[in-house]
C-alpha cells in the first residue's frame, strides 16, 4: 500500500504484527517512531494512544491500564440483500446495519452506540460485529459527549491527527425526529464546518418528513438547514441493496476501488 494512503489504523496494525500480535504501547511507539506520518503530526504518540482505544481490532490486555494491546482478527462479514419488515423495533436495527455496511463498502470507518452494538441485530449477528470503531469518546470529548455517543450511525475518515466524522445518521419514528435532530446538532462545530459534512434523518413515512420540515425551519435547527437531509427507509433499502450487488460484482471481477 502507498505509504501516503496509510491510515494510523494501518500503521498501528503493522507495528503490532511486527510485535507478534501483542505489545506494550511504548513498544508500538518505538516501532512507529520515524514513520513518514509522524513527521506531519508532532503529537503522534497521543494519536496512537487514541487509535488503540478507538478501533475494534485493538483490544486492551488485562489487567486494566496495563498499556498492552493485542491485535484482534477481523472476521470477514458477508452481508446479504435486505428489506424492511414494517416492525419498528426490528427495522431500527436493520437501518443501522444497512448504514454501517454501506459505510464499509464506501471506505469509511463506522460506529454505532455501545448499547446498540450489543442489543440490536442485523442479519442474525450483533450490530457490534459490523462496526469498525467501538468507541468515539476521544473524538468528541466535551459536555455533549453523552448525546453524540447515542447517534445511531457515524461514518469517519482519518487525517494526520486521527478520526473525524463526515456523515451522521439518526433513525427515527415520528416521536423521535426532534430528539434525533438535537443529537445531530450536538456534533461540534469544528467537525460540522468540514466540507461536505452531512447529517441525515432516516425514517419510514411521510409523517416523519413533515415533522423534519417543520423542525428544520425552527430555531435552533434552521441555521443548519442545509446540513440536514431527510431520507425514507425505501431509499436507504434501495441504496444498500444496489451497493451490495455492485461491491460483490467488483470483488468477483477482481478490481479495487481507488483509495482502498
């Protein structure tokens, strides 16, 4: 892989492989010191400390705070075509699963709330099996962290200093549209000013769209009206299934998308 396209996730993974799959943070740092990515990030040691806490493939070794991390094998997931059921509780997990899978197909790191990772399922597996980012605490430190951690799905990119959000999604029934918009609005301005950052409300029916239009024309949401987008379940279903077919055919053909 081109060294300029390597992410911090890639760099830390490579260091742990050189350590036999497990090592203390100090040893990880020693291997990475001098890597081209450290030259553009003077606080790279802090970045690495965040990286090992954020990504699901890095697991702390007990006892707690030992400073030792192991590389966890990524289990290949083979998502299948999917439809909604018209059962709200089930459909919520399906929507999250579709969003997380789409994030992976499009090359983003993906996140769902810790509680949802455990209790919600997608195609017979816990939602947590599909995410790549297990914890976003270090990304969104501050008074609004508790609400941001409950955003239904987040897609991240990585720059020289680590992860940052590019898309945020709330899956809502009628009573939740306003609270969903409120959680999305809690994402800090420094991220929201990033070019092309968008927040979505994903919902099943016209009732939710009416409420979405009502609230995004009121304070405090109207100041960010251009950032908010509404999409129906059937639009998400169509995008998910078409993307899945394309991804499978691309892999079968043997070509790789740029940037991967």
